[in-house]
C-alpha cells in the first residue's frame, strides 16, 4: 500500500488520539515507513528527527539492534502466559533489577499495561490499604496543573482542564494543592505550607498525595525544586499519608538521574513507571511499593483483603524482554554519564532562545529542555504552526500549546541536538512574520 492509499484508508477507519479529526481535512497525516535511531522515515524516504521520542517513550531511538535481538529471541520461547498463578524468567529478572535500581524500600512490583493503568493501581492500592486497616479515606491530593493519565481515576487526580473538564460530573472528588510556582526554593517552601494546611484540614481522610516529581510534563512542562518533594515526604509521614511518585514520564534518566525522586533523596510509598520502561517498544507499566503496603493485603482467603485488579496482558514476556534489554543498555553503555555532555549542550543552545522577543521563559531539567512562548490567541494555533514548520525542515516537535519542548532519544548526538534546536529557533522566529 502506498502513502496516499494508507492515508485514505486511515481516515476511513481510524480515530486518532488527542486529535480533532476535522483538522485532517487540511493537515495531512504523515505515513511513516520505517525508523532507525533518532530518525523516522516517510514513504519518500524523507528523514525526521524524533524530537519528542514518540510521546517520550523511545529512550534509545527506533529499531535499536540490541532490543530488536532480545525480542526476537524471546518470541521463539514464550510470547505470553496468564500471570495469575504463573510466572516466567523475564519478569522475575526485570523485577529484581527494578527493585535494586529504585529508591530504597520499594521491594514489590505490580504490573499493568500502560501509565494510566499504573496510576489506577496505585490509587486503588492506597485506598484499600487503609480500608484493610479499618479506615475509610476517600480523598486523594494532587498538584494543580498536574496530569496523571486519561482513565477515570487517573483523570480525577489530574488538573489539566483540557482533558478533565468535560468529564468532571463522573470523576472522583479529589483535592488539589498549589504547585510551586517556579524552580526556586522559596516557591517550594511556600507550596509546602499550603500542602500542610490541606493535610491538617482533612486529617485522617486522605489516602495519598500524588505528584509528578520535578516536571509536570503534560502540564506545560512546568518544573519545580526538589526541596518540595523532601517537604512532601516529611508531611506525608507526619500525617500518615502515602506518597505516590508518578515517574511515568520522568523516570529512566529524563531528569539526569535514573528516577526524579533521587534529586530529593526520598523514597515514595508507590512509584509508577511506564513509557521508557520498554525503550518504547511495547506497552508495559509497573507499580513499585513497599513491604508494608504488601503486608496489608496478605491474609487467609476468609479475610478477603486481597488486591483484585488484573489486566489480560499483565507481565507479557515480550514486553519484559524489551524492558530487560533497555536496562542492559543503561548498564552496559553508561547512559546517564554520557547524557551529561548532551544535557550541557542542550543548555548552551537553550540560552539563544532568550533573545527572541516572543519567548517568555526557558527552563531545563536533565534531558528535558523547554521554551515557553508568550500567549497567542487560541485560534492562532501556535503549536500547529511550529509543528508544521519543523516537519517541513525534518524535525518532529509537538508543542503543548505555547510551550515548545525537546525530549529526544538518548542516542541523539550533539550535532543532531543542534539541528533540532536550530529548527525550533527558526520556527519560533517565523511566528513574528505571520
């Protein structure tokens, strides 16, 4: 099937995510034929730098030879097995490694299929933990401007109006705490005081406080200081509230450390992982939690305290093999150390954007760099203009409204970073002529 036929048949049958399909009356879909490294190729063999790691998942780019090999080896051995009452070598090895890598105290792994599902698991576990202790704690606290996924429970603890507003009538009632307004320590301390006031007002009624550590990704890539996480951990301990760290987007090196919580030196009660877990190859997520939480569900059948939550593809061996291969690359190629040079280079390139008159601010956390533009009228479609300009120049960028961000695969070179960021610079500059 050629490119034109693919587009025609796609529009006849497929409803794409986070898309107003009417846009495709004038904005052509781009059929992708293949990928290699940081590049995706269309049917005319035009190359595009994947500046967003295909929704932040492809840590080591596309068609990585080592991950390919490991999946091919696994598929001839075991493709899937029910995970209730059975186990297999890839998931045991993966679980051992994740527990060893994660912040201290996270010793148990519960698997699901995607990030939103992992959030649902963590919320349900936290609520049932207290119910198993004879307590009813109906509230969860999350940060203003937060995003935790789009299933009903995950949407409830989020606070991005674009996703949430239409469904408010059917969502859990949750509490939102002020997010630190910037990356300063002063903002962290101010927000922590507001958090304590919420904990005090609803003492004994809150099951968990959920955060995206350091970077609110879908919330415009808003960033804050690690001190806030330290204070949050102290407050959760004082009020007997679980701390859930949603590391789905920021885990696996995005912030410069393996996990964002490491910047604060704290261990959460739950940590959710997905996206980069399999290097972008296959759907898989995991909730890591403590022995204490696990013990609250461990009982004789007559007590019925078990955690009844399941997914058909839980612990899929192919996905676990991809995840193990991803961890192999981290270990064998010293990825976090190598990324330091790229982080510094991105910072040096980021400074130039400050000269543009329509740039409001720049910020960075590890391998995430952000250029926030001035507000434009909604019908100006600034994100679409930057997307289309960049695409014409061989770069895939997907701005969040007026926020242009860079989240490339770790295999990108400094020269390719320069190309990517230069195209973004020219795209932003071009807005002044429209």
